[in-house]
C-alpha cells in the first residue's frame, strides 16, 4: 500500500502507479490543470515519467474561469 498526500489529504493506492495514471484515475478531464510532485511543478508530458512512491506529495490545481 502506498500512502500519498494529495492536496493536503492522505490517499492510498494499492500498487506503484505513474503520476499520469493517477491523475487520469481522478477523472479531472482534459481541461487546464497543473500538477506538482513533491513541490516541483511538472509539464503534462512529464507525468508519465514519475512513479509515485510512499510518502509523495501531489498537488493538483484546476484553472477556473470567471469574471
């Protein structure tokens, strides 16, 4: 079991998973969002190269339009 901090809350995954697969599992969609892994903001094309490890911190923010 892998324990993560996702947007400040503990979340567990059963097996090692890529950051891309994890984000896709959250059904965020194709909209605009940013992901930071252990404090480093990553480009979307970098997400597939990161395998989440026990204790990792992930922050995901979505762009919201308004006016």
